[in-house]
């Protein structure tokens, strides 16, 4: 008889070595994934950083282009930033190199190389442009001569000077068409600084070197002559004294602004007078100021004009756009003269003989200047910032015309 046997079923204990192996495999996989993720994140961060630096370098180069074109509008002899360049707020740097310019030969074309750098990234542009140059708002023009002849013998100008020493560089306001019209002279007779000193800068149109021991800058944007309407000064009111047909005043003092209305071709003689409120000699606004002066003014025996506070407008000097001005003695321009002072904004038609004078503020001469001798002309920023009513003096309007900008690759 067979003997029955019974089998008891039971689970086998896990193999501890196999479990350890599986844990190690899983950990290895996780570590590999972590290392791979960390590496790809680092790569992505590096790519983003590189892209940001490249963008900043491009922005720096674009800023360099804008800066260079603006800078050359007001300083055509500017030669670039130099190797150190200019640093922007974000730490990027641009450098500008002027490769070619036509200013010295009377042209207005420029070629630039502009480089922007940020960290290890760089961007370079080549630039072809025309730059029309003028003076900026920071120019301190003590004397502007808009005529076709200028002679200054000795003396000193404490400020900047503008001379329109090439033809057709003057915009005049046309009252009939109500717009600026290019005019000026078709021929320039000559501009001479004979021993005169300029303490500021000389703005000119030609390539002539005047040797005034000061920076000389070429400009080519036409200048605007003052737009002048003096009719308001004929209206009676506070701060005004009006003379009609008066040709000769001696030892007269008025604190107010003194307004003279003269017949054409008449001469006004002021001897030993004191007019701290300034002087206005009326000229019809449609009178052709470039054709010929309509009146003469003789200042004698230490006549003083401007500098007071009781005139109808502050900072009025000698406003006489239709007058030839002389500082004289006993009716003879070639004799020694007594010292005369003028303070404020002044605009004259011509200067025939001004000797031993001190003119402070800002002076504009519409036509020729002959024999400006041993005088001192001083720029005053308060005067320039407060040109009297009825006069608009805008200077030059510069601009830049960008022809082409392209990537520049060094060979």
C-alpha cells in the first residue's frame, strides 16, 4: 500500500544580492539622467547667455552709429571715439572709427566703421552717410557775420564766431510767401582776422584756416538770418520812449527802451547818451536787409546802451537791422574814439568802423563788417536764451542722411 505523502507550499525568501543589484541599476540610471539634465541645462543657460551678449553687442553698435552721426553734425572734424570707445549703462562698449570724410574738401560724405562689444560677443557695421553740419544748442555764438566781407583788426571775441564765408549759405524769411528762402551773396569778398583772438570756436563754411588759435569747424547747413518784426515797438506803452524823426541826441538818459523811427537815408547821432533799457531803430519788416542799409548810427563820447531793467523787454542791446553802425569821435571814424558799451542782444545791418567798443551778449551782423578794431565781444548765455520780442534767431539746422549700413567683416 502506497503511503500517501503531503507537500507543503511556501514562498522562497528573496535573494538579497539581486535586490541590491536592481537598486544599483536604478540609481545609476537616475544619476545618469540627472547628469544629462544638468548638462543640458548648463548648455541652455550658456546659449541664452551667448544670445543675450550678442544682442547687447548689436545694440551697442547701433548706439554707436546714432552717436557718431549726431556728433558729426556739430563737429565735422571729429575723428572717432578712439580705441577705448564709450561704455553704455549695461557695460557694453562701442567704438567709432572715421575712415573717410569729405569735409576738408567741401563735401559732406562720411564712411564709418562702428564696433559694439558685450562680454565675448562683438558686432561691426560699416556706415555710408551724408552729414549736414551746423552748431548745436550748446554753441556760444558771440558774433555771427552773415555778409560777404569781414575784417577784424585786433581785439578779442570771448565766445564762438560764425562766418558765412561761402556763397548761398543764408536763409532769409520772406514775408510775402511766409517761408524761409535761400539767399545770401553769390560772391564772397573775403574774411580776415588780423591779429584778432577767438576764445571760443570758429564756425565757417569754407576750408580756409583763419589761424585764430581756436578750434575751427566747418559747417554746411545754411544759417537762418533773424526773422525780424519790430512793429510792436511802435505801439506806445510802458517801458518805451519813442522818437520820430530825431537825428541828434547829446547827453540824454532814458531808463526805458528808446525807439527811433527814421526817414530812409537819415543818420542818427548819439553822443554821451545813456540808454540802459536798450535801443531799437525801427525798420519795416519787408525792407530788403541784404540790399543796403537804410540808416546810419554814430555812437560818440562813451554812449552806453543796455544792461538796465526798466525797458519794455529785457536784454535789448542795439537792435538796428537796417543800420550801418559806427563808433566815432567828432564825426570822423578814423580818429580815436571814446569807449562805448553795449549790453544785450544786438542785430545790425553793417559795421563800417567800430573801435574800442565792448559788446556783451550776442551780436548778429546781416551784411559786411569792415574795420572792427580793437574791440571786445563777449557772449552772455542769459542774452542768448532771452532774445527780445519780434526777433527769431535759430542758427543752423543740421541733419544726417544715412545711405547704407552693412555688416563689416575684418579680413
